[in-house]
C-alpha cells in the first residue's frame, strides 16, 4: 500500500511536470498586445483583435543587441546582399590585378580604373547621362577594410530593419537610400569618385529612426530610437575622419528616413497597401538589375577608352 502510494505520487508529480513544461512552451509562443492586452502569437505583425501594428518584443530586441555586438544573426536577405557585394568586390580585384600586376590581390585594394569601369559614382559620366551609377556605386567597394566594415554593419542593420518593416520595405529602402545618397554626393562633389554600401546602411538607420514619428510614447520605439541615434552619431563622427563621403551618408540617411515616414510599419498581410509595397520591392530589384545591365554596356565602351 505504501509502495503503491509512492508510485502514484511519483506519477502525479511526473504528470504535473509534463503539464508545467507544456504550459511554459505554450506561453513562450505567445505575447501580449501593448494596446488591447490580448494574448497573440509572437510572430504576429498586426494584432488580430485591435489591428495595432507590432514589432519584435523588447526582450528579443535586447537579446539581438547583445548578440549583434559580437556576432550578428544572418538571414536570407542579409546573406544575399553581402554575397552580391562580395562578388562585385572580387570582380574589382580581378580587373585591378590585370592592370597593376597583381597589386589588387596583394593589398586588397582596387584601382581607380576598375571602379570607374564597373560603375562607381563619377560626376562627369553621370552628367553625360549614366544615371545608373547612382545605384551601381552602392555595390562596389574600394578595399578589403571598406567592404568588411560595411558588411558587418549591414549584417546587423538588414536583419533588424526586416524584423520591423518586412522584406519589401527593406528592399525599397536599400535601393532608394543608395540612390539618394549618391545623388547628394554627386551634387556636393561631382568630380570625386565615390562608392560603397554605406549610403544604404545610413538609409537603414534612417528608416529605423523614422519609426519614432507619432510613436514616441511606445517603450519599444524609445529603445530603438536610443540605439539607432547612437549608431547615427558614431557613424557621422567617423565620417569626418579620412577620405569618407559624408554627403553620401547624409543623403542615404535622408532617403531612408523619408521612406520610413511614408511607408510606416507593415499592416494586414495581402492588403492593398502591402501588395503595393511588394510591387515596389519588385520594381526596385528590376531597376537595380537594369542599372547593372546598362553598366555592362558602358563597361565595354569605356574599357576601350581607359
């Protein structure tokens, strides 16, 4: 009898532990809407009860900040962007080595001829009608240090912007801020060649700070604003040192901030508004591909002249 009682007690304890673990796992998949306080799925971008737009939980954002300070998380979008940038950098190195006896490979730097041929921002050619350089310049880099620093920043920024704004708005912001960044650079210093993904990086900082418009009382938005204001100040201070295109950074930031104000956070999936942004993202990718197609035609012509 006594032995039977102990066994039953053990079974009851096991059942209670099982129920507790199941409850914990269930709770881990839920969160509370900050507006109506209803429990919803942690992956919901819009509250199904009150329609409030939602971002990541504050605890998840703090975790991503700590992790990102050492080893940021990769996702498909950031991986594609970094791979494309890396491929173009390898092409730059190959082209540079052909005219410099391998110097590009030895030092990780690319020649001035290579960046002009491949589509950097260069005022005289843009003024002659090569508008696409305002886009292609954002996928080129001048040295290994240059692409390494930009890649690390994009690794963090792309992931976090996509968490809040979704892939469509991210793609549009990336291309648009690249364009506005090098447009401002062209207007400010048309004679100086310029290149790099930092215009897009500042655009992503801009779209994150645009989130605070009309949402200043939201604790999550306050956390985002604090984090990205620090990014902005630190980045602009670095822009004052060395041969860095400050105009492209400011132009990229302005483009990203403006797009964030216009776009807002994602709404109900498959709504007319969200379908519109999906179409705009497709157009942004198409324009980028077309820009590189025009650049390839220009490459054949310029390679015979330079």
